[in-house]
């Protein structure tokens, strides 16, 4: 006993009263959790109090009655010779009271009062109590079933959907249930409370693919208890990362639960499948699970605090979009909302051993921190790409992955556990950029996972801390993008060996061609469909940029820099689809925008007729957002040496602006040198971010004036083009003389008003972009001012 209670240590004390102390401990004879009584004096005291010196079984019946009332109220009621001093209706757990109908409440309290009878001979036997409690349970079940009438699904419909639980519908099994997949009609429980007054037959049904869990009957009734627990808890839970209960059936001895179907299966299945998750995907799945656990551990209106007690990768389901959902609540325990967070003491250890909190295993104490430990095991499963009970781990340690991960972490060899598939090349067609963990992300993730596996509950982080650390790990990892790897032979064939007829433009680093290619992969890592083990493909029109070789050999670094910089998804950037790096050839393949470049519109005055002031402001804002994204992806100051100009702003069929691949249109080869020079600031040699701000300022005034910056009208006046003229006109307050005449009526409906305020805001930020390098605004400031200018127009013009 001294060993079991740690020498009657304070942390094992669970009751301290005038009659003695009660400790929690584990005696290993029979491996059950025992209550060790520090003093038997209270038995003699109570025997005198109850007017008998005979310690008969009826004595235990009395204390069982006290226990029944404690369960009902969530605390000890005041009991004297005259019975219970307090009104049970006032002290009953309010969350529990909502679940009980009047008859169930009356019959349960009647059993308790009979047990508390002052005359032992008038107390019921335990056999009588068990029988009456079973009747109360059945009565309560009928009550719950009535409330859950909308969730009832006739067994005949389930049998029909599964073709009599045919093996063809079978998808898996668990501890005490088989799971089937089927198409089933059922009532949606969304907004159930608002529909309770309606007749069930009046409500429409929906058809979905569902998971049907057929629970087996067991002698220990664990299946039945799990069935009831899942219904009770899941009907109170509404969260995107908790599996949804759609209905149930309890007919002809069957206990069946119907859930939303997880098309990707369990996390454990996915980890061992042929499909390889990127590091960012893995962190996001962990974040989903953490948010689900946080929801369970938090009490709120209509939902108690819930401790899951069996968090593991087998019980994490993934939908078609890889959103994670916590499932299997058969072992879960709940705390009423009015109770302070407390400890569950259990003499029946439940759960999956390799995921179990060691403190729970040793003491039987289960707290929400026990779920944190289990989640820590899942985190290392995700890192390693193997389940905790993989034979590799079991051969090394009988407790599986957890002790091995802790040992490697302490030895600074944890990287040996990283799933090697994360950092391997995909295949001949696909290349995933930023696929594996970088150092910062790996360090943040592994440290919080290790902390979750602390030996004691008190040393583990809260789920809120875990969420913050996982969010940081995802943030520092950056975006993961999938690119196609194109074969040079395919590109040569598509362009007829880079024939002049396919050329659509050029820039300082290469020539751009338009052609059709087979595109493998997807725009994001979750979208690929596999066919016979091969990624899907489709034929699309693309822009092929062939990098030119130059003196100094800088082109190869610029090639990789542009891949890093442009391999991101943004609505205002032309997407990089893939690349080719064979022999001496370095080729980038972009999406082809079906519309025209902005300079095509600016060079034909009539083309700008449909561009209202609001539309032009929107174009500027879209370009600014795209450029801001590029600035965040800069590899070095030299990366952004290509200045922004109207030739590389593409307008799609919806009039949306996208920053292109820095191309000078082949259609207007004259004055190309001049065309580039007018976008360059005085400090062009520095070629930094501020250079782009200057170029953007030139673009501002092009859009305002409706002409390219190197239009002969401007070059004739000043060989530096529009920028110098615009600055002079702004200083002289004569900017209206160079504005597009079509805008004047649009803006100056009156001398004052939103149009004038919008123009003034626009001009101030455009003018600042053309100022001295140190005085130019950041792109964040530019975006804010453009949004303000656009907001002035919203009361009078649509956007």
C-alpha cells in the first residue's frame, strides 16, 4: 500500500474528511485500481450513527444511495437523520437535468431514497437495485430516443443501402464494430431545434455517401455503452473537425450509427498508403486535429467538456479535401458545464496502450492533458509517416513510437525519423517545391510534439499552446507548390524547335513562345487525381520562356530564383506551371493568359474607352497586390531587376490584371530600348525593390493618361518619357492637361466630391512612387492608399 500510494503522498489524496483520508493507488494483485482507506474508524462511527453494530451488506447499500445522489448532483448533498436536507431539483446538475424526463428522475431518486432508509431491513438488496436501475436506463433510453426521433433511421433502409450488410459495402472494422459504405437517404439534423415542432414526415430527405457503423453485442456491454455515449456526445458537438453523426438505428437487436463518410479514410491508412503528404499538408492535418481537441476540451452552451480518451491516427478521418475529423467517441467522458475542470479516476484502464498517458496507466487519473499525450504520439506518427505500432518501432521498444521519438529528440537525432518520402522527388512528371520541412518548421513542430509527451500531466502544454506552435510551424514553412517537369523533346516538338512563328515576345533574360503542352499535376498538392499510379494530365496552351545564355553565367541562378519567386498561387500573378532543366536548356512554362497585355490597350486610344476611373483604380490595386506578393518571395535584391511595365501586365477575359513573365511584346519591336528606359528610376544600377516602386509609379500615370510612357508625344517633349512630365505637371498643378480626356467627365462630375477626393489620393501616392528612392512608399502603403481612392468611388459607382 505504501508503494501504491507513494507513501500516502498528497497528490494521491482524493478525500480528506473528519472520519479519515482516502487515497488513490494501484495494487497489482489482479491489476485493478483500488481505493486505499487510511482509517476504518468511520465504519464504527457510522454503525453507531445508523443505530447498529452489525456491518451487514445493507450498510453498503446505504452508501450506494449516497453515491447515487452524488452522481445526480455532481457533489455531495447534505444528509442527516431526517434524510436529504436540500431540494434535489435545486442542486441537481443542470446539464444532467435537461437530459432526464420527469419519470426517469423520479424513479432514480426513489432508488436512492430507498437505499438511505434509516431501517436497514427496509433497504433494498443489490439485486433489486440492479433490476430497478436497468429499468431506469431503458426508460431514459426511450426518452432519449424520443428526443432523437429525427435521427432515427429505419433498419430496413440501412439493410437496403448495404444490400443486407454485403461484403461489397464493407470498408473496415474496429474494436467492437464493422463499418460499411453506402448511399443513404436521411433527414439533415442542421437546425434540428427549429424543426422539432414539425412532423418528421414533412421534412425533406437528402442523399449522401455515409459510413454505417454496425456495433457488435458484447458480454461486457462495452459496445452498448459506446453506442449510447456516441449518440449523447456527438449530438451536442457541431464542429468542422469533429465527425458528424447523421443518424442511428436500434432495432431487432442491432445498434447502428450513421456518420458522414470520410472519403480519404483514416489518417493511419493514409500514412501507410502510396500517396505522400507534403510537410505543409501534414502540419495542417495536425492543426485540424488540435482545433477539434480544443473544441472538445472547452465547455460551451449546449455542450459539456469532453475528454476523448482514445486519440490516435486510427480515429482521425480525412475527407476528400484532407480536412481532419476526430471520430470514435465510445470511450469518451464528459464533464458538465457547471463543474470546474477535474480528474477522472478509472479502475478500468481504457484506450489504446501505445497512445496512453503514462500517468493514467500508473494511477488511473485521466485529465484533458491525457488527450494531449495521445496527440503527441499522433504528431510523431505524422512526422515519421508510420503508425505508432509499426513493426520497426515495436521491434525496438515494446511501447512503440513514443519512447523512441523522445530518445531521438534528446539525442538530437530526431531527423532520422522523418518520413523519407517527404524529401524524395515525386516522379518524372511532378516536382513539389518546398515539400519537406525546413529547419525552422521542423524545430518548432518537433519541440511541441516532444513537450506533449511529458511523463506527467502537469508538464504538458495546453491545446491552445499546441495550436499556436503548429500555426508557427506552418507559417515558417511557407507555401508548397507543385510544378510539372517538362521534357525538352516535348517542348521542342510543341514549338517546332522554337520557330519564329511561335514567338510572342522577349525580355532581358529570354524569349517567350506560345504553344500547347500536356500539363501534369495541379495547382495545389491536394488536387491531383491518380490514374493507374500516374498523375492526371491535360493539354493546355502555355507560355514557354526560354532563358538566354549571357556572359558571366548568371542565368542559371536567375533561373532557379525565378522558380522560387514565381512558384506561388496568387490571383494577380501569371502562374508558373513548370520547368525544364535538361542539358544547356533552362525553360520556364507559365499559364497563358487569353487576354491582351495592358500596353496593347494603351497604344490604341480607342481601346481605353471602356475603362472607367473605378476600373482603372481596380487594375492598379490588382497589380499592387501581385507585386506585393512578388516582393515577399524575393530571393535577393538582384532578383527583381526586371522592371514592371505595361507590357508584362496581362488582362484576362474578365478584365482582371495579372503580372506576367516580364515580356516585351513582339508586336511592337520598335523603340524597345527606349520603352524599357522610361520605366527605370535614376538609381537603376542598384536594381532593388524600390526600383519596382518607381516602375509602378510610371504605370500609375500610364493608366491615368491612357498612353504608354514611351509614346512619341512624351518622348518628343522629354526623352525620359511620361514620368518626368507627370512629376512636372503635378508640381505645376496642371495634371489635368495630360489626363485621359475620357476620365475628366467621369471624375469631375463636380468640383468637389468623391471623384475629386479619389483622384487626389491616387495622384499623391503615384507622385511619391516617382520620388527619391529613400522617400518612396512601401507596397503596403501603396495598397492602402489605392484602397482609399477606390472607396471614395463606391458610394456613386459600382466596383
